[in-house]
């Protein structure tokens, strides 16, 4: 499982990358807009913070293939490192994915709501596809079910494309797609924390410390005592 952070907030990125086994950062135009700062500065700061090797996924705005390709080449040159260009799975987006594949620029197909959209993007050369789990669940669909279908199709056709499940609102949705075999998830900072959080874990740790300190003294750790 690869864990990515779905935010452009530098403080949140620093915190999560310090604590957790993060593989990268994903953004979209909405996430970037929330920061309300210079677009390129935000991305350069993220790249500087996470280093050249971690994945950074950045979305284009254009809806025509040639313009999408132009944006992708610009972003690739300007931001650099292990960059993935996010392209929505509209027909012109698929055309752009085919062109970018030939140019060696890595693509994450995004705004995926069906298994067939994912399959076409993968056949066109996308490295990742991003199904929007919560947005599917929100309209009485089955987000994890769509992820499961995509995983099966990629296996059936021996496609070297990974599922980057996205758009989560709770831990259960992340658990469901993990069981379905999603290769990676992108979650917001709050959900990243929630994945580890359990009141019984906290209670157990408090009890362990209290029992220990009652015998070995307050503030002592293993190397302080005989
Ligand atoms: C990935 O980056 C997606 O754009 C993102 O997870 C969508 O999340 P949302 O449905 O919470 O906006």
C-alpha cells in the first residue's frame, strides 16, 4: 500500500511526512485554491519539502488535448522530480494521455467514476487511475465496488497501471478499498491521523506508563533503570 497526502498545505505535509510512511502528495485545483497563494510557489515548496523522489501529483486545467499536453510539459519542466500529471478522463484527456505516454511524461487519470473509464485510461498509458470513492458513495453508488472492479480488470489484462483510490471521508472507506487490493490511497491529513487512532490504544499506553512509573519512577525510561 502506498499512502499519499491529499493536500497542498505545507505544515500538514511536513507533519505527515515526519510521522507516517508517506509516498507522496496529491493536489487538485480545489485543493490548490484553498491555499490562495502563488500556484507555482506552492508546488515548488511542496517539492522542496518532500524531496525529488516522492511522488507529487498535479492537475491540469485545460480540456483540449494539445493544451493539456502544453500544461503537462510546462509543469514537468518547472516542478520536476517524481511528478505525475493529473488529467480527467474526458475524451480529450485520453488523447492527451496517449501523447504524453509517447513523450515519457507520467500521468494519473483522475475524476474516475467507472471501471471502464479506468480501463481506457490504463490502456492509453496512465500510470495511475484515481477513482473518487466518497463521491461515488455519496450518490448511492459503491465506491469500493468500483475500485474492486478496476483492480480485477487491471489483473485480467495484465496492465501495469495502479489504482490510486481517492476522495475519502472516513476510515472505513479506506479499509474497504485496501481489502479490494487498491495499490495506493490518497487521504487528507485528518483521515491519515484517524487511520491510526484508537481510544483503546491510547488507554493501553497510559496504563503501561502508569504501571511502569509506579515501580521504576516518574519520567524514567528503559535505559534509565536496571
Ligand atoms: C485526488 O486528489 C482527488 O482529487 C481528491 O481526493 C478528491 O477528493 P474530494 O472528493 O474530497 O474533493
